[in-house]
């Protein structure tokens, strides 16, 4: 229920809500997502959001293109150009990394929420 409430805040349509736990020693190799099936007539309307549920711990990272991301805080929300940006994750640390992954079709409210979050940074 809590995760669905978070997803509902972004007002996505045809939403997939998934909790991803990356344990120490696990990784996802560099790849590009194939999410166009959510909206084949206009894939640019598809968005994938990551809500960090745990604070960053040493050894954990996300990589988007040539940008290496670490030192996040629980509650941060990110998105990226899933159609064009290769990305990967790894956990070479001692603690699980927990992320709520939301995938769906953007609405006007989705963009308003993202704009509000960007303004607060």
C-alpha cells in the first residue's frame, strides 16, 4: 500500500510498480531499456522513475552514460533518457540497495510533480 501510494503521487498511466533490492555482490551490466511497449504510438511519453528507499552506502553506484552516481539519500527521485542512455548498477558494498522503480505513461500531473521536485533541489 505504501509503495502504491508513492506511485499514485506521480499519476502515471499503465503503471508498473516494482521494488528492486540489489544485494552486495550483485550488478546489472550496461544496457539500454526497451520500454516502448507501454506506448508504441509515442514512446517519448513513457517514463521510468527511481525512488531511492535507502541511503547510499560505500560500494553502491548507478552509472548513466559516462555519469557515475553515488551518495544519494533515501527519498530522492530520478529519471533519465531510457531510450538513449546506457546504464548499469552495482553493489560492491556491505548493505542492500533498495529502490522503488515506477514505469508508465506520463501525464500532466507527472510533469508538474517532477518540476516541483527539481525546484526543491
